[in-house]
C-alpha cells in the first residue's frame, strides 16, 4: 500500500508540474481556457428525462418493452468518443407494420455537438444507396424554436416498397444531439402526426434546458 501511495504522489506531482509548465506558455493558457470554456454545464436532470414517450404518438403506438437503454455497437448510430451519455428508445405499431426510435447523445461540449451534427448529416441523410433523394415535405410546417440547428427530411427506402416513406430528424440543443426516425404510412403515421412528434421533442428539450421559444 505504501508503494502504491508513493506512486500516486509521484504521478500527481508530475502531473501538477506539467500543468504548471503549460500554464507558463501562451499555448498552455489557451488550452486551459478552451478546456474551461468547453466543459459542459451541470444538469439537474437525467438524460432519460429528455426522451418523449408514446403519448406523443398517434393511437396504436407503444414503446418497446426494453425501454430507454444505452445503444450498443452501431445500432442505430453507435457510440462516439465525444459522447458523455447516450440513450435510445424504440417505438412500434401494435401488431406490426411500422417502427420509430428517438436517440439522444450528450456530447462533451457544444462545439463537439456542432461538429458531430455536421458529420451525422452525411450519415443520416445518405446520398447513395437504396434511397430516393431526401427532401423536406411541404406538408410538414415544423419550424425551429430552441434548437441551435436541425434538419428534417424524408425519402423512400427502395428496399421497403411496403412503406410510403421514412423520415429522419436531427437537432442540436446546446451539447445535446437528438435523432428521430420513423416509418411513414397513411394508416399509422401521417405528416400531421410527425409534426406533433417533432413539436413534442422540441417542447421536451425546451422544458429541461430552460430556453425560451423564439
């Protein structure tokens, strides 16, 4: 135990010395300033509280029995070294026919969230593969309120001719990134239904982040 504590003192002493040397240089000062500036604020709520529930959906939808959980591997979008927390919640139409999910990441900083948002634009709205061009349907009049940036578009999945469309949404709310994806069909998810869900997501983020709707 004494050897271990001695090593710890040596480790922390060396770390402190390096920190002091860094602070004596302009680069070190800039680095420290960036670290302090980039540190995310303390939040008085859990990330699960940001998720919407089945009450935002049209009749016939319910949440999967697994409930909110940490996404594993690459499903739906994987982890990422810049994320502090992440949760995903799946929804489905009772009896089958369609599905949806909402996924929320808390990034290490607002700047990191903005950078990941730009990267995910190419992942979330692919220009190649089995998709028709992604377009914002004129039927959806959703407008940004508290999101720092967002994008919503729909396309046809050529591998699923039984579905009318699939619609994707991604929004940045300070250090949080929110993804929402749903299968579309006149029988279980209309554009009007989708717009209500997007508004519910925005209201949920507004309530917890304490931001005023513009």
